[in-house]
C-alpha cells in the first residue's frame, strides 16, 4: 500500500477517535481511597477528605452512604465543575477494643466508577479500664434512702496515669449523688482502686446518672461510667440496661 495512503488513513482514524470521545466527569479522592487513624482512644474521630473532578464534564454527587449510624460524611459541595475540588468531613465514632472497619460510599455520575468506596480504619486502644462497665444497683434501697455502689478502675498501660476528680455529667434533679474522691490519684502500671458513689433517689421513676472520670492516659482521656435505675413503689429495681 502506498505510504502516503497509509499516513492518510492513520490521520483519519486519529481524528475519528478524537471526535468520538465523550466528555465525562471523573471523581478522584486526593490522598487515596483509604483513611487510617492508626491507634486511637474510644470516641469520635474526624478527617477532612478532598474530592476533585479530573474529568471534562460536571461531576454531580447524588448520595453519600456511610456504612453505619455512627459515621457521618457531609459534603461542602455536591456539584464540581472540571478541575474543581470539594471537601467531605468524615466523623466516625469508635468504641470497644481492636480494629474498627467502616466505609463511606460516594454515588455520582462519574463515567468510570459511579460508586466509590472510602475505607475507614482505626485501632482502638485503652490504657485505663473500668469494671463493671456501670455502677451496680442495690436492690434493697428505698425511696429517700441512700445506697452505695462502686466500680474498679485499673491502669492497664505500662506508664503511671493520674485519675482526676470525677464529675456528674448529667443533671440529676430527682436524686442526690455523692462521690468519695476529692483529689487526684496516681495509678502505677497494673494499679487499681475502687471508686464509690452514693445515690439517694428523691422521687419514683426512671433515673440515670453519668459519672465522668478524667485521666492522663494517652488513649483513654476520660471514663464515662453510667448508673441506671428505676424506683417503683418504694423499691429500687435495676433496669435491663444495668444488668
């Protein structure tokens, strides 16, 4: 075949390919599709992720779907012109111990991948523990009678940790709460102590208190210790959540 004819056919094919290409949006997550907080304490984690449109048409994000109710990921913009960048603020609640795995699915008109998954990881670590998880209830207590319960706080780290004076986080209008810890306590590694509380219910009904204990731990900045109880006909009866 004539060389000039071959060259002409190549040029025609290239022009045809270019004219046939579609304009389309392409979503890219700056820094990649994985967010890893590493070792953290229990609580809420935050990270802002940047999303950009590297395509040639307008990107429209129609939905953002976190994998659980403890995760939110609002966007500051849902429509991105070519070259524009928006932000997604991820807030993930973590508890327990060990690796937490969650994800956020971004649905858009991306021509290559209409559903993009952002993978979320965190390793939850504690250096202070409390046992039991809530103040146990005295079944024999009566209305207007004080009863006492206690929990054990343990330093499970390899460093000394200061336990500060606890506070009652919830407003208790129908019960009187007394705590027996007036000054900070330093717990050596594997050290433990008993934290007592005295509660005097003033009226019948459902009661809840929440005692917050600040610590100097690297991962456990505070302990939240609840107590749930119901006063019925003069007797103090635990609710199911406190058993």
